[in-house]
C-alpha cells in the first residue's frame, strides 16, 4: 500500500482547500476528483496545493462536501437550490439528479 500512496502523492495532490468567506475547508483531492471531473482538472492544473475559491460564501457548501464524501444530507426547501447549483457548477450529475428528483416528488 505504501507504493500506491507514494505514487498517488507524486502524481496527484491529496490535499485540497475549498476557500469561502468563513474559512478554508481542507479536503481529500482524490475523493473530490473521483466525484467531479471539474474539480479533477482544477487539481491537476494546479502547481501547488490546490485551493478552489468561492467568490462569496456558498450556502450549503459543507452539505455538498458531505454528499461528495458519500454522506447523508437532509434535503429541504432551505438547501436544495445551493446543492443543485454546486452539482451543476462542478458537474456532479448524481447530486443534481437526486435533488431534482426530490424537488419533483416533494416540493
């Protein structure tokens, strides 16, 4: 496993920061890249530790990250728009599809 980790660290950056007005959020680049082709390209194109900056505080950012990491989030009227927006911006189709289904069925 050590050889695989060294290879991944050499050719792909594990450490990624999502920057908001509040604070930087440290994330695992491999997980984010596996879920979003847009984030994958941002990480690959970066020469240093990648930092993805948001021009303003993104409501629901932590919820979106939880979804990218395979976690559970309760979708409701207060957060569905921000989750869909994040999914569209970063081309996370399963995130957008799941919330769109929720809107069609429950809203």
